C-alpha cells in the first residue's frame, strides 16, 4: 500500500486504529484503574435540566476538576468540569470575563463525565453547546438555561465527536446508525437557534470522525474512516459547501486549523508506536494543492493541534512517559517543546488559540488521575497552569 505525497511514509500495518486506541488508551485506562474517577456518580447524560437558575455562587468550588474549555476572546473563557456534590460528583460550569483573574459559577448542563472527553463550546457570550458524546445540549442565554436539542435523522447509536462554530453557524460531527449502516455526518445550525440539520452531501459511510476548522464565516471539515475513506469540504459562509482535496491521507489521523478564511492547515499523524507517532504539518493556501511544511517531533500520540497567525503551530501528544506540547514558530521549519508534563501520561485536549498570543489546553480531566487548564499569553512559547 502506497501513501500519497502529502501523507508521509507507508504504514507497517493496516491495524492503525486499533493500535492507536491501544497505545493511547493503555496509559489512560491504567490511570483510571489506579485512581478512581471523581465523576463516578455523575448524572445520566441527557437528563432534563432541573429547574434552571441564574448564576449560583461566585468562584470555583473546592475539588473542581476541569474537563473542557472554550474561549470566545483572550479575556472571555468558559471551563466545564466536575466537582464534589451530594450525588458524588456533579457537572460544574465557570466563566471568566477578565482574563482569568476571577471566575463566576453558572448553571451547569446535565452531562456525564466520559474518558473520551465531555466537551463544551461557546461561539459568543450567549450561544454555547455541550456534549458527553451521546446527547447535545444548548444554551442561548449565557448558561442561564440548557436544553437538549434534536439531531434530525440521527437514529440508532449516536456519537458526537466534535463541536465548532463560525460567526454564523454552529457545527457538530455526528456518527449514527446501526452496524454496517452507520454514517458520519456534518450537522449545522444557525447561531441563536436550535435548528440542527445534516449538511447535504457532507458525509461518509461508516463509523468515523476527524475535524472541523473555522475562521470568521469560513469553515473546513474533514470526514473519514481510517484506512477506508477521507473527504474534505469547505464553505465561505456556511450557505454552501464545496468538496476540496484532503490535506491528509486515508491512513492519517486528521487535525485541522485555520488562521485565514482561504487557508487551512492540517496535522497528519500516522505510524503510531508505543508513545510515538509521526506528525506532518501540511497547508492548503488559497485553495491550492496541499504542501508539506514540516515534520513535528514524533514523541507522543497526537491529541490536539492549533495554529496562530505569524507562523505559530502547536501539536499536543501523550505517551513516552509524559504529556507534550510541541511548537514551531516558523511555519514548521524548526520545532521545540515548550511544555512537557512528566510521569503521568494524560491527554492534552481542547488546544486552541484565541489570537496570536493567547491559547489554552486542557490536561487530563475528571476521568483521569489529574486535571488542569494551561494557558499561554506569549504566543505558545511558555504555558502556565490556571488557578481554578
């Protein structure tokens, strides 16, 4: 089996997905077995919200363990996590509007903590969504109230693997169906509404995934099933989608990022070994054919990817005895490792930049043996743990 020029080198085995799951999952599962999850008694996913209230108490409760973070500007951010309660552990949502100097607690969505990451995403100060992988909840009043939303056509087993938004639409990657009839589909809804619909033609057969990248009104989505299919589409404003050449190969784990409406970057990861994975930075500029910009360090199995203006690229990984952030500040020509958390191998998730200098990433989570949010204010050169 040969790979395309943009994809790297041939794989040693067709069992890429099972090997990836084993290598990432082994360290994470061990952490869960050794250290009981603080979320073992969390509410059932999708339970209707209790009588919605306004902001509860100020600050962050003792024992709060973050699971996901979303920032709508360098100063405005949300962190979803779990904290001790009478039921054992309950979802807890906090936000900051002053650059993480102070935090306020809000009505939390009724979701469960999952090893695959319970996610939260806000498009602005009012519109947000959360999922534990099985249900999708929305707020349109800044977390005053949360409601479960329908995904028309998503029948059978449903898995929600990615949330994203532009200044016009919210997006989700959804896999649904039974057995051989499963489909991986892009869904969208106008901001401020709960009118989710499958995006016509933006789908692949089978149980797959991959990623969405947005910038302004523009968006890119890659969908695929490892070793079987890879397709990619773009839109200028969400009203119509055009299929484009994928930036990665059918044998890659695909991560996308965008710093300009007409440009998209991909982190194409392949050849997973125990704690290591090849990582290739690729770019398609102005709709041109993808070109390879560089090779990131292979230390760690890829768990996150983000770019910022000015040539900054950061890729997250786990394995080889640590959690890692590798960074390039010259469009992939040279690389360094600004953050390595040794000994406890936990995933680095929700990696994202809000502008050229501010970025965030979640380390671990309530289901693991540790959890924290790290932030950079100097364009990814240094990362510090937020006080939560």
